[in-house]
């Protein structure tokens, strides 16, 4: 067991490497022998590793505690890692020399993420909405006290918030043997790295251009709202993690448009985990599945659509059942929707829309992201990627409309405060559109295109 | 930060840890900004599993955005007065310039 004397970077390495090992094993199961690029594999392994650790720790904590839980889970993660290594020795992932530029960029991004992460503390939301669950879990030998979820004096702590971030933080505490609200921010580094790799690999496969992949992976660091502003990757508040899953699922969806034989499993897993990351993940996941359903219906691949919905339904229903079972109650923050309410407050509709538009042009937070996204979508719709442009439009527009509805029903005077953070996952999709539509004179490069499943 | 003293959180935690676990704590203030809310949230964070409530003497508006009063009558074993003059009481301790901790039950 580690102690406080061990530097936080070593404790973080223990947590991150075991998480990555698990992700490697899960990726091997998901890819089932497909050839994949090293960069994409790293991104996928980090994301799936964090997803696996969060679920495994949550479920195992009902049956085990203390060192049995920590060491037992470590063994499971390492065994998965061994399986992954053996699998990928057999099915070697591809690394091209031209990926060197991206590697340099990714290293710079990791350093920047660490530097900025430690320049700020966890912040109020980071502590009371996420970290407190990890701390309580650590203080109760790895078992989150169920009384936390129905404590009437803490219902403002959103007891129904899902546990993706708290469980990953708890794994850092449990594996490291100490509660460390500063050191836990090391977890921002694998998240930044995962985003960078997913952008690079996804955009490269989508467009056949490594340059566009580099543009996408460089851009998210340059948008303050996604990187450094509250809720960005360096804060560990869940919004960026949500964006990570949403981005990965969206890219899988766009790749499905290019290759109808593409496996549905990665998409299903990424979309399925969205409700486990944050509450609004249910909206994002729902939008993804509806769009996916329409596309598969058009391609007469209904079975694929049903398979895709399974993980989402299991995660969504599972968490709801848990909340019901433990009596997790949140204060009712929304007014019941009715025609009378709309008639009485119709001026608020304009206030909400005006607030959203003002936020989208907030240069300090978003730079020119949304303007460029608009131009990019226009350009894509004029080129051969009309359907892709429509998909991105829907995946940005429908969640935004849902959020506007929620703002309208929220009677609090500060109802728009959460908007910048809600825009993070949507902004991450917008970056993909910009990178794909970016005007470049390029010769077609050889890209590592994932092989379809046999 | 809002307590204007070094190690304010440590001092607050030490006060809270002296209380039995199944007690109520009431934070009282009249701030027209988020600082009272921050102090309440920090108290709630540190005091688990004790129940912590917030009584904001200001009406809720855009500047005084949050309160969380108990749903019914409670007998708090400790009251924390943030930037508010508390009534005189024997067991009082100041943490920084702005927070007064009053132990009601010994």
C-alpha cells in the first residue's frame, strides 16, 4: 500500500497505468482482431479503461472492501492488460513514421494539461459534486456510504449524478492509499491524451488526412471553454469526460456513414456510457441513438440499431434502479411543463435564446469556435458530406434545444450558469466538423483505415 | 479563502470533528453573493455525516442565489455565523475575520 510520502505522480501513475491496462484488454475484446492505429488504440484504451474501472469499482464495492477490493481489482485490471498485450502482439497496431508530428503535439498537450491542472484547485463543483464521493468511498474502505444518497441535508449535492468521475478519483485514492485533492488532478492528463488521440485517429480515418487529424487534436487545447475554463479538461468536473465519450461515439457514427460494415460495438459502448458520465449524457446518448437509428433504418440495418441501444439502456436503467433503491432524491429544480407556464413566461423564451446566442459568441471562452463551426457545416453541406453535416447539426442542435427547454423550466435566477459547461461536448463535435471542412490543398495520404469485421 | 485566514479549512474541520456524528449544524449568513454558499458547501463537505443546513437571511435573487434551510424544526448542536453578528453566547470561537462558530450543545 502506498502512503502520503510517495509523490503524487507515482500514485497517479499506478492508477493510470492499471486503468490503461484494463482499457487495452477491453479494446482487444471490442476490436476483435481488427487492425488499428497505435494512436487510436491509446485513445480507445484510456477511455474504455476509465469506463471499466468506474463500473468495476462501483460493482465490486458492494461485495468487497479494504485491501481485498483494491488488490483484487488491481489483479483484474492487470490480467485484462496481459490479455490486451497478447492480443496486440498477435494483431500488431500500426504506427507510421508520419505520426511523429502528432506524438510531439500530444506530449506538449499532456504537459500543458498537467501544468494548467495544477495551476487551479478542484473548484467548488469539483469538490462537492464529484470528489466528495471519492473521498467518502476512501474513508469507508472503498464502499461509498449509501446514506450519502438519501441525506436530506445534502440533496443539493445532486445524489443522482452518476459516478464515472468519482469512481476514477476513488481508484486514484484507493490505489495510492491517500486522499489527495491536488494529486487527483493528474487524471486530467490521460483525459487530454485520450481526446487528442481520438481526434487524430478518427479524423484521419474519416478524411484520409493526417493533417486534419492534427488540426482537430491541436484545436481543442486552443479553445479555452474546452481546455482551461471551468468545466474544461483541467478541472475534472465531468463535462470534458462527457465530451470525450460523445466525441468518440459521434466519430464512430460518422465513420459508419463511410463504411456500412463498420462494427457497431465501439459506438454502442461509447454511447452507452454517456448516462454514466453525467446526467445530461442521457440526452446526448439518446440523440446519438436516434440519429443512428434513422441512419441504420435508411440502410436497412435495423438489427445494428437494436444492438447499439443495449448498453445505453442497461446503463441508464441500471443507474435509475440504483437511485430508486437507495432513495437518492434531488430537489426538484424544474417547473412542470404546461401551456399555461409557456403563456405566462413567454418572454423568458427570448431571454433563454438570447442568453444562448450571447454565450456562443463569447470570444473569451469559445474564441471563434462556433462561427468557424457554422462555416464548416455550410462548407460540408455544399460538398459531398451533406449527410455528415446534417448529423453534426442534429447532434449539436437537438441537445442545445433540450437544454434551452430545461433552462426555461428552471425557476432559479441563475439558470444560465451551467450553459458554458453544457456546451463543452457540443463544442468538441464542432471541432471535428471544422477539421474535416478545413480548406487544405493536400495530396491524399495513405491512412490507417480500420478493417471491417469479417 | 473566504475566511481570510491561513488554514481556515483545517480550523473549521477541527471544530466540526468535535461534534458527534448524528448532529445538525446550521450555517447562517446574509451575503448577497456566492461566498456564503461556498462556506456552506465547504462546511457540508467537511462535516459528513453530520447534517448541515443553510439559512440565508437575504431573499433569494440573482446575487444571493442559494439557501438550504431545514425542512422542519431542528436543534442544531453548532451554528456558524458567516459575516453576520451572532447573538452573544458562551461557547463561541472566531475563525478568521468573518466566521463565528457557536457550540450550542457541549
